[in-house]
C-alpha cells in the first residue's frame, strides 16, 4: 500500500495512477490523516431493461411440479 500526502500526490499523480492500474492501493493523506483512496475505474455493465423478454418466453403451468423421472436422476425418491 502506497501512502502519499496531497502535495506529493499532485506532483506525482501520473505515477500514482500507474501504480493503481498495476493493482497497488494508494491512500492520499492530509496532515497525516487518510482522506481518499485511489481505485481503478471499472466500466459499469449495461443497465438492465425490464420486460425485454416479455412475449418471447413461455413458462408451462406445471413448471414447479416435480417429476418422478427427474427425482430419480437426482437421487431422490418422489414421496
């Protein structure tokens, strides 16, 4: 973990960014007290859009019912 004061961080920001991109944790302090932690930016995933599959998928009425064949395959007897 690298600890840097604000003045040094301003002077060496490019180097600190390089360290963070290589996986090192960097803490920036003010008057000896930790203020911020530099972290690598990660692109957020695509936002979900509810209802995209509406009308494209059908679930049968007996979807939740157990099947004796499946129970046997999973080593369970249907009681």
